[in-house]
């Protein structure tokens, strides 16, 4: 992998999501997903030129995350591609169920796919409820088969605890490994309180069993 001089975080202001995760802070707001596409002021080419390596002092690792499901953002593939074509590396946060947009990314030339990662939010309960577990798993394998990267991450939450063993079994069967865990924090507090009602020893017992370095 090339040396990264910077990490850039792109917040994509698309207020659309096909999930309603019980632990998502956006979904819990009185006004949450308005079904609005991002109003992009600049074209993919303009954004890529503004972020050219010569200006940034080298290559960058770029994260793209929507205020909702990132892959529901119109033309997100064109914006990411324009930056990757400049030599940068891209990480796209997604629930990986928007197959038509996944297909657009995977149609890139191999040399561009090699610098693309999907940060796959494994929302097990929503996927299970909506009958999309196999869609998620199939798309993960399509990403890997295409030479891109897929990092599978679960948000620990109390409602998922009774399904922890089921989640592990599904993961081992479909991915050959357990997923990483990304800790949810309570945004209503000013500290770094975990979003859980469990005692910390019980929380650590349940989620520590995934042995995630995250």
C-alpha cells in the first residue's frame, strides 16, 4: 500500500436510509430521514482537482459516510472514483444492501478497485427483519471477488445480545471469521458512556467473546 499523508473524512449530506436501526442516533431524532438527496455544489472533477495529491502533499485515505445510507447518495460512485483515479484510497461506509450502486463500484477497472474498501455496517437485526442477510453476505463476497476490500463491523447493542451466538454462527458460515465491533456511545451525555444498560462486566463478557481488536 502506498504511503498515506492524510486522512480525509467526507460527510455526505444525504438524508435517506433504508434501515431504521434502534441504536442509530439519526433515526431517533424527531425529524430523522427527510428523503433528501445531497445538493452537491461541485462536480466530481472539481472535488478531485481540489484534493489532488500535489495540493494535499501526497496521497490520502478518504472516508465517505452519508447521513443515512451512503450508497443511496446520487452519483456517489462518480465522486469516489474521481478521487481514486487521482491515486487516493477510498473507504465507503455502507450497509451494503444497495446492490445497483455496489455494481457500479465493482464495474471499475481492477487497478481502481484495489484502492477501494467498503466499511460494511453489519446491522444484523435490520438485515434479519428485512430478509436481507443473504444479500449482505453475497455482496461481501462479490466485493472480495472483485479485488476490493470489505471490512465487516457490528455495533454492539443490548437488543442484539440474545442473538450474539446466532450472529457468530452466521458470520463463521458466510465470512469465515467473526466481525469486528464498533462501540456505540450515548450521544446524550458529554462523556464517553457506552450505549448500554448492562453492567460493564456483563457487557465485556458478551462482546469480548468476539475478540475484536477494534
